[in-house]
C-alpha cells in the first residue's frame, strides 16, 4: 500500500500539486466554492458508533473517492458498508481509481474542485498540499464527542496535515515500520532479533557467510521516496534531523553522515543484492515472500502476506518473526510511521452524510470487527490504528500479536515532515539516496541535496 505510483518525470507529482494550487490562488482562477459544513450536519442523539439515530440522511447517496480496492482492509470496509447503509439509510458509491492516477484525481477534486465526490482518503505525505479541499473536522468532532485520544502521536500528527490546532482528517489506516526475519534461519544461527544496528549488521554478515539467502532484501530505488523509509528511521534513531527549527537542512551533520554511511553499507558490503539499488517496496517484500531473503524492513501490514500460505513460500509458514527496528547504542529508537486519512470534501453538498460515513469507517468498533474477521483471506488484516485495539488481547490473538508490537513501535515513532514542500524535498532526497547506493560519495551527495533544497522557491 505504501508503494506510490511510478513517474515518467522526476517532478511530475509535485508539479501537478503546484499547478493545481496555483490555479486556486491566482487572480485568474477563483478556485472551488466551499460549501458550509455545519449547516449540512444535522443534530440529534447518536448511537454507540457516534452515528445519528433516526436516519436523518435516509435516501442520500454519497460518493467516496478511493483507490486500492484489493487492499484487505479497504475490501473489508466496502463489504461491511451494507451494515452502515442499514443503520443510516445512506448509500455509498465507492470509486476504485488506479493508484497511478489517484493523486491527480485527488488534486482535481480538492484543489480545483471537481464536485464529483463527497469524501476521500489520502496518504499522509500529500495532506499539507491537499488540505485546501477538505473541511476541518474539529467542530463536528466536538459536537459528536469524538477525539484523537485513542491514536498514537504520529497518527495525530498526520491528522493535522501541518495545520496547528486543527484536524483535517481522521486516521483510517496506519502502520509502523518493522523488521521481519526468518525465525528458522535465526534459530539455526543462534540469533535473536537485534537490539542495535551494529548487532544487526553483524547478523547480516553471518547470514551471508552461512546461508544461501540474501541477508537483507533492501530497497534503494528512487521511486516515490521508498528508499527513505529505513534511512529516516536510522537518522532519527541516531539523534539526527532533516531540518532545524528554521527549516534549514541539517542532514549533513556528522551524525547524519555517519548514519547514512551505515545505511549504504548494506549495499556496499553485499548484504542486499546489487539489483536492490533498483528495488522498491514491492520488489523487496516479494524477495522475502518468495523465501529468497532472511530479513526485510517494511510496513507492518505485510505480515498479512508473509503469513498467508496462499501467497508465501512454504518455508515461511510459521517462520516469520517481527520486531521493532534496532536502535543506535545508547539511544532511543525512533521509527517512521505511516498513515492514511479520510475526510470530507468542502465542495460536497452531502457533507453531513459524508461525515457519518467517516465516523463509521474510523470508529474503533468497526476497526475491531475488521481485525477479528478471518473468514475470507481477501479481507483479512491485522492492521489497526486505535490504541485500544492494538492492546486488545483478542485482537492480538487473532493477528499473531502484531497489533501490540505495532503499538510499542508507534510510541517513539514519527510522521514525515508535514509541510507543503515535502513532496519536492522527498524527491531530492530519494535521488540522493539512490545515487549513494550506486556508489556516489555520501558527504558530497548529501551536501548537494541540501544545496538543492535550499534553492526551492
């Protein structure tokens, strides 16, 4: 899911956003007409899911801008929408926009104002750019007694989309970044999940010398910033930062350079195959899924695939371990967390009904029901974003204890920088990491990237 779409040109996606925003703010374009939110939201008592009782929106049809219908969580929510319709009388028509064109479609609806959809989902990275088209939710949340108290810090940060004191979307799907490893190989070599990066790299060297597996299935492709996931986690865990308080690049500091050298070492020491300089998330996880790699670092939701006997190689059955990513010695780990949000488009004329669906999808009760349903592999998932569900013994028992592992990781995790320039910054950094993985000098490459970022207007 985290895999973004491939681009023909390096600046295509940021340019699309920039053009859309320019249309909105320029004197030659008035932008979309924002419909008043609260006037469309009806009053009344609510049920245990915070849905209005009495079906005040009975007969309303809302359109949901979404993608990725094959994702088990989204597929499960769509299958359960009949329950929502029965409760509320609201019919939901869901799109399934191909991910390759999803962002462009979101831009058309949120920034330009297509007027076709009533609500949408979006990945956290695009929130600061796309929040121009969605309604702040704080007033309706207060009216219905909804808070963000049941969400961990990075999910709350993503919900604000870079706007202090406002909630632009509610977390719908989110995950931690974890280390997955072959328990049988670790047992064979007398290893345990590593606590430090030095320990992990020693394990990679041992696995390389003692087995025929890739020690690590890495991902260093510049594709949509996928090579930044591990780098950012390592950077933050070593006390380094991307920027200072004034927005100046600081990833050229001694700590950041040393961290980057350690990250690139996995390629230069042959712990990950040479081809991984062109691998993204899908390539890396597929290598692990097929039994070709001993470890992989990726999003927690992949456990659903790694433990699916219909997808995974037979030798993975019962042999997939999952752990928090290592820390640097004497320092606190700080992993990267990722979030999908959902909210209400401000051009919608059905915002009240759309808000009901947002509440239903993001309720802890709906999420718990999805996490416990194991009847159909196509809709089976252990991903939860509510702390109450991640700590629920029954939810954990049904999902190989992944929710509690994710909870622990999320307590020190961070969201990506929530600012309007992040898509362009991400692009610059992703190219730099790919160049270093292909042999470029670390110090000078980071300095060049910092200079390029400083020139952004």
